[in-house]
C-alpha cells in the first residue's frame, strides 16, 4: 500500500485556509482516520470497498479499487451483495 507520512500531508496542506474543503475522488465520503494494531493509520470512507474477483482484475488491470455507494447505513450495519461493478 502506498501512502504518505503525516509530515508530507501537513506540508502539502500548508497555506490552505483552515476552513478549506478537501474533496475525495469519485464522490467518496470521508469518515475518519483509523489505526491498526501494527501502528499504521489509514483514511476511512463511508462507502464499502468491493471485493474484486481475480478474473475481473486480470481483464481490468487499470482498476485498483472499487467502492460501492449503498445509501444511508446505521453504524455497524453490514452490506452484502452481489453488486454489479461492471466496467465498460
């Protein structure tokens, strides 16, 4: 997984007003910054990450990830599929 350090992020944000809005690509909705037991951190979004089949990844090597918009959900609510993530 590629990422950036907190220092790199702070440097990139220098000069922006504190009330500046940052938008995520693809219409993703920022949820929070999370952490794992190994001391790593990650940005969480509201939309669940789709599990892409190996055959799909082989046919579409340019697709790195797919997120699914499922509408409003309650905290802790799980999503089950199948969902169509076709790529033309």
